[in-house]
């Protein structure tokens, strides 16, 4: 404003000392222009004493100055902005802003208009004045008064540009102004933001405000971006700049700024806690770091987390605003999972974009990004402890390398290696197992291991678990020699580093010394016996039994070999090892002595089918699990056996008894057995149930009467048979719970030959499905209400209540008591009985006035009742309820 006043006074100056030689014969020929607009006056400029005077009011008002004239004192006061000028007509003294100024020519009144000398104006104002002598024109250009008073306010809670209101006072003279540009600058960058910077900002990153002749107050939009191109958002500290853009050939620009402002929301998510960081990889950048922290207890208003790495020397200047300003390539986004989080960083750079390096000390912050759409701002954690990444390639070293001799092939297949994987296996590409002669171990270094040819080590892939690997028959030592028996070796594991380990390998310590030997030689089976058990005329007639070897850990399997007696004399281990699989029977080890019935297709060791009338001997080959047939062991031969037609019935085997139901009778019992090999001589089978304490033999079995056993027809298959509800034991007693039994099966011959009795099953006791019944039920008349309150019931609980859910007291009219059975009791609705819960003790219960009998009639006087108590089965330990009744009746008086 002061400059505007100066401009006005300069105009006046123009017509005095500014143009000392100016004199007009016709003053009307002089024209005055202010900012290109001609000023029209009814009194033209004049010249007095060589000084030019101009009309004061016309000039000052055209320059937006206010003029006041006091007629009594002839005092003229002109003001514009901060400048105040006082003149007295006829006096050559003036006062400008309380400072006295002497005029060359005093102000004068001509034709009712006050004129002042131009020299005075030129000394008082600062506007530019130009006189065009050729055109006799005075041109005044007002000094600029640019926009000012830039202010920024947080006015809403959207979390974007809509929260930011910008205001400023327009330029007093907007004629040379093209437009205003509002620029939102992160305060951290405001110090270096100048006019040249502002002029270079992309149009997409500022807001244009056209001049309107009014001061500006405008709220920005949701799409407003800051000068970096990022959307304006909450929790970042901004400084708003306004660029006044000039127009014309030589435009004048002006830049002004607000005080800093931070957009905040009404709420804020909590800050995470327990931020820890570990150096786990060897990429040599931010990917080496693993960060963990406790998630927010309430993640409902959280979008996600950001992990930000900050040099320790810069944490004093790192705050929430700085964290929000970090660009996407310089932090790691961590999505919420509902659990505490552990994550390796994906960004290789710190918060300013510098590559994270070994040897520099850092701290890690976690920025919790709030959901602005729900009114929640973000929060910054406290920093982690300091961490200085360093290269540690040996973190991938395998440990606990152990070698074992597991077979007897005489090559690499005998060698098994185990090792413990490193905790940082993610940095490992694969492993290499290297077999080193024991006398070269001291000179076997990482450098040598790295140079071993690929044909001389075994590659082992990663599984995430400690590894156990059996080498191959073609395995060679590191010198290229095949691995073989009776040489001393030590094994190394080379961990091959991947990019996460900087492609640096690490060599384990060696295993213990190992020499491959023949240590898997099983003993020979003993007690080889052969039995003629059937009459098929083939291998099914032949049953072989033998005793297992004591140490079966070195045994792979047994092989039964049938040899004609005529060929048995020269049958050796070599012969046995050469028998093809089609000519022997494999018997897996079971940990017990073994019995095996051969098949119809069984052949002898030389390929002939087993048949009747040929004398055989039986051998058993113990096969080593070391893989070397030289270490197998051949048993001695069995006694000679010749298969012939038998006349006696065979006994079944593998008789088992099973409790399969809860009917409390024979139908609970299921019997299973393996049928005889040749059923041609069998008429039927008979299942016989015997109390476990009783002796039982074939003679007794033959004497059991028909009603006391269960006949079972042969089916050609093994038998599974459920007994009937009326099944009885061999003494004629019904089969029932709580009695221990054993079960036999008699094979009944269909010829004149004798029957055969099986071995007994294991003892079996059928579970009792009944809930225990109460005892000592009493009923007493204790009052005179004429309803259930008169009746008190007592009873003694069963010894074992485990199978009982609760008790039900049932009041039955005596006329119906004789027909009130368990089935009838089970049908009584719950509304017609009184429930009594278990207490662990005996019970005394007084009924209530609403108690009814089992027919739903209220209990009343002069009717005789009998009381029953129903024990309700729990459905797990018992499935059948138990019913008991009182010994006497009761009639209420």
C-alpha cells in the first residue's frame, strides 16, 4: 500500500522538477495516463515558476488514494494504504507520514481545483513516471502490491485435499496478474522451495485460481497432489505456497507461503510395540533384515503396516510426518494377518532412498496406516534397537555331520550321511556331500571344496528339515575314486550359498571316520518243520513253521524254499541265492516265530509244482538287509515230508471273539476264524462257548448237545458269525453279560474220520448294557394336603452309578402295578415322573403338589399306589434302563 502512495506522489513529481523545462502555451495538450488509462480532468496541468502542477484529487483518486479537504483550515489530507500526506493550500510545506517536506511551489487552487507540484509527488511516491515529449504524454505505472497473507487451515476430516483450506489477500492491482497457483509443499522441502522451483512444477501438481477481484478462500479437492505428485493426505506437515503469475512481455512473478499445517483426523490407530529387527540374510542390502512386532490389539481401523529403515544418526528428525512422506520404493508394506508379524524386508533402501549397506547402523520403525475413511489417522512406533548389518556367510554352515554304514553292497550305497541344516537355510541354494579320504582331511579346505568336480560329490536339495541321505552305487570320493569297503573316509557337507548369502559357500566340519564293512549278516532260522495239513494235492497241503532269528534288525525277509530230498544234499547258500522269486515264498519278519501255509502255485526251488507223493525237505533263507547276497544265511533242512491223502478233519485257526452290541444276550457275541485249508472233508463248523474256568477238549466237544452250540455252514471263505439272542454255552446256560467265556470251533468231518477242535479264543466278557437298579424303595405319608406333597420317597443308589444319567420316580396305581414293566416305564412322558439327579449318595425326595401318576392324574388321597424308580442309562456306559419297585404300597389319608 505504501508503494501505491509513492506511485501517486511520483505522478505529481513528474509535473514539477521531473520535467523542469516543461511549459505549455496550451496546457490542455498534456495528457496523463495511469496504468495505461487516461485520466480525465476538468482542470489541465499548469506551470508556475518553472514547475508543473497537476490536479491533486483527480490524480490521487485514480491511484486509489483517499483525499479529504477541510475548508476552514484549507488542509488537504491524502491517504493510501500506510502513506498519509498533509498539504495546506498556499503553503510550501507538506507532511508525509509525519515527516515534514518542503515544496518548490506551494499548492494552489485554480478554477476550484487544487494543484500540487510534481516534484513533491516524485519525492513522496515510488511509482514509475515516464514523459513522452513527442506525444506530450505523462505515463504513470503504479508499483505492484502483490497478493499476501497466505494461510492454510485444516477444516475437514476426509484425510485428503478436501481437509485443506487456503486463503490469501489478492494483489491490489490484478491487471498485471495472469493467475494464482496454489502449491502444497511438504514442509521438509519448504526451505529449498523458491520462485524458480515453483515455476517448474508440473500443472498436475498445483491448483490454479483465476483472479476474480476478490480475496481468495478456497478448499482443495480429494485429487489435489503435493508438488512431489503425491496425493495430499493426513498426518503430513505441509507448507502452502501461492505463486502469483505475471502476464505480458516481461511478467513479474511473486511467491508467498503459509505457516506449516498438518491435516489431522479425529481418531488415530495405536502405535505397534515390541519392534525388533534381525540380520538374517547376506544380500548386502535391506533384504538382509527381518522385522517382527506385536500387532495392534484392534486392527479394525488399520489398513496395513509399513516397515521403514532409518539411519541411527537421523532418527532425531524422523517423526510421523517424515514417515508418511516416505515414497513406496523406500518402505516395505506388511499386511495384517490377525497375528503378531515377522517379515523380511523387501525394500533395499532406507527412507530417503539410499541403499541399505553393511556397516551402517540403522533403526526400524513401523508405521500403522489408519483408515482415513473411518476417521482414523496413522501412528508411528518407537524405533527398534540399533542394528548394523554385516556379512556372515558362515550362517549357512551345516552341522552335526554323521556317517553310517547301513548296507553291505561294497559301494556308496552302504554309506548314509545325516546332517543338521542351518537356521538360515533360506540362504542356501543346495548342499554337496563330499567323501574325503581320512588322510586328506586336514588339507581339505573351503577353497578345495569349491573346486571339486560335479561328478565327485552328491547334490542334496533343501526340504526344510534335517537331512538323511543314502549315497549311490556310483558315488566317488573327491579325487574321483569309487567309494568301496575297507577304506577310511570322512564326510563333509558344503552349503552352496544363493543370492541371499551373496553366493558365498560354507563348509561343514568333517564327520567321524568311517570304514565300510560287512556288518549285515543275519543268523539262520531254526526249528524248521513241515506239516501235511490238507488234501488239495498241491502246495496248500504244506504248512511250514520256524523260529525267527534273535536279531532281525539286519534281516530284510525270510524265504521258504522247498527242495526234493534227492536234490537236498548239495543245496548250498549259493544255490539258494540263485533261486528265482517264482520258486520261493517270501515271509516278512513280524518279531515272532512264523507259520506259513503255501499256495496252490508254490513250486520247489527248481521250478516244479509241489505235489503229493514226492519227498521234500524245507529250507529257510535269512536275507540280509545290507543288500549283499553273500551275507545271507541258509538254515538247515527240515525233516523229510511227503504229502499224502489225509482222512482226519483239520482244525480251524485264529479263533477270535468280539463284543459287538449291547443286547445283553448271545447276539452281542461275534466269532471269527480262519477256515481249514481243505474243506472237502468238512461237513460243518460248530461254535462252542465255554465258561473260561472250565476245561474243554475234543471228547467234551463231541458230547455237546445240539442246542448248546451254534452250527456254521462252510462258505469257502473265512468265517465271521454273530450268535443269536438265544445262544447258550456248552452247559445250556444263556449267554449273558458279566461272565467270562472262551470260544472253540469244532471242525465236523463228513466222513468216518475224527473231528478236530481248534485252540480257544482269548477270554471275553460281554459288557453289561443295563443301568444299575436302585434298592430299598420306601414311600411315606407325611402330611394331609391331599396331593403329592404328602408323599416322601426314599431309595438306595446302586453301588456303581457310572452308567446312570439320572433317576425317574414313577407313581403307579396299584391296580396297574402288576403289568408295569420296563417297556411300560420307558414310555412314560417326562411330565408324568419326577426327575432326581445323582448326588453320590442315597436319596429322600418329597413330591410336590403338581406331581401326577404315570397316567397323568394328580396324586390324591384314598388311592393305593406303588412306587417305581427307573435308572436312566447314560447311553455310553449303558444303553438299557434299570427298573425297581417298592416292596409295599401307599395310600394317602
